[in-house]
């Protein structure tokens, strides 16, 4: 309505064995968007992996440490809700790095000359292309990512809880003496 352009961030999730990929546009990389993107990715996968390897973004890691980084309390609650583990290991994220590259080349390249008037409009267009991407037959393997998901990973995925995770922020309240 105002004619202003807004840049969106793209959240990409990739499963380890099948390379099944999910992508979603968000306004920011802030904690509410980050958590919401995880909830939507797990819903799109229709299951929960045993572990999530994250990118060590500011919202998810509170203390950077090579051996035991601190996990944001809200992010840890999301993991507990979905009965999964968070592994903040930036060196073990080659799958998602390739997934990001594929999303750039296969999805965003197709949408580069299209103007969207809402984030939901962009996500609908992205969802169609990502669905097509996951259904394409991979040359080296001879099957699609969706077929690999169903045959290899689906049996190993945990079921989704009855309710999706509800975002919450933690605020420390200082005691005041009166």
C-alpha cells in the first residue's frame, strides 16, 4: 500500500538422509520468526527428527563455545515440546548449506522478477516450487526426495505432538525492595 519494499529472510530446513527440503520466508531472523519457522518446517515434514542441527544464529545460541554452546531457553523448550535434541554444530551443517544454495538457484531464481504484496503470498509461491523440487527425480539416485523421505526417513521420524509449540519469551524480573 505504501510502495515500500521489504526484504525477507529465507529459512531452509533439510533432512539428512532424503535431502527433503523445506523453505519459508520470514521478516527477520529474530527469535519469534526463528521458532515459528521451525514449527512450520516440522509440520511440513509431518514428523520430528531425532536431532536438529542449527546454524548458531543469535536467536538459538546464548553462549558460543566450541564444546558446549548454550541454547536459548525458548529454543530448548521447542526441542522439549517436540522431543528432539538441538545440536548447535556449525561445522556439521553441509546439508543445509547445499539446501540453501538449491533454494537460491531453484526457488528464488524463479521468483526474482515477481513482486509480492505480502509475506504469505511469497510463501504460497515458494511452497509450490519447493513441492516441485522435492518431487523431482534426482539423477544419481533415480528417485525423488519425497520418495526417499517416505521410504527411508518417515519410519525413523517421531510423530508430531497433538498441539504445535506456542512461542514464549522469557524475561527475568528483578526484585525490588520496598
